[in-house]
């Protein structure tokens, strides 16, 4: 109950959106440039399987013990209407596992991004890696739409991603 109360408090303060945790939310196929949840879930359900489950010791867990692989199998099926599940061995064989070498791939990592350890932080050939070094730069900070409040460091990375994507070199 304490965890649920904490989540409700975060939602009431506008720091999280509870609806993003529902099957209905991820099953919605309406295009929205501010949402990437469905795309990430599809990649997770079909390729990488990086499901964030509860820690085995309930006293130290930040998620409910109900958030397990059975939950994610149901979520994948509800979102995509198929019995899909990642073939991680195939994904590792196809993309190089821990020796990832890809072309036309840009990886950005916030300095406080917990996913940075599952990513590349050094560029290799046409595979570009960028680390966003700023206070509070966490996961997906670079994917938010630009506003006058966007930190210069984040904006610089956004411009660099566009420049690389367009095969132009822009020095910022």
C-alpha cells in the first residue's frame, strides 16, 4: 500500500502518468510524437527482453512482485494482439551481443541514465555514441520536444543527432 500511495502522490504532483502503466495505453496505436512507450515495448517484446522485474527481496524491491515475466507476457500480448516473446539468442547473434557493431545507429545516454550500461558509450565507425553530460540527464531526456526551457546540452545533442542523420557535420 505504501508503494501505491507513493505512486499516486507522484502522479498528483505531475511527476508520472499512471495511465502509461495500463494495457490500454500501450495497445493504443494512435500516433503521438510525445510517446515512444509502444515502440520501446515492441522492441522489448520482440528482440531484447529487457523487462524490469521486481527485485527478489521484497524489502528492497521498488516494484511489485506482480511485475514479473508473466505480467510482461500478458502486456506484450495485450499491446500487440499476438503471442510474441523475444528471441534473445537470435537478437544477440544478429546484432553482436556485447560486441555490438552496427551502421547508421546513434545511441544517446544521459549521464544519469541507468540504461547507459546496456549501451555503447564510444563511437565505432558509422555507429555514433553520445553521452549527455548535464545535471539530471536521465533516460530519454534527449527525446523530448524542444522548448525554450530545454537545456543547451540537451539541445546540442538533439541538433547533433539531426546533423548526423542528415549526413551533415555541424560543430556546436
